[in-house]
C-alpha cells in the first residue's frame, strides 16, 4: 500500500508518479471493475 504523504519536492513527485502507475496497472483496473460489478449486484438486492 502506498499513501500520499507530505514529502519534500523531488520525492513527492516520485511518490505521486508511483501511485498513478500502480492505479493504471491491469491488476488494479481489474479489481476496480470487479468491485463495481459487486456494487451493482448488491445495490440491485438492497434496492428492491
């Protein structure tokens, strides 16, 4: 897990880049799609 934290200038850019790189990875994108599908299924059950 990586979190955005207050860091000095050059390191803060590197940290932001790494977070964006991880977010764009296929593994995370697939997990996000699975989560969205799960949310739709749960909402369909609870909203009846």
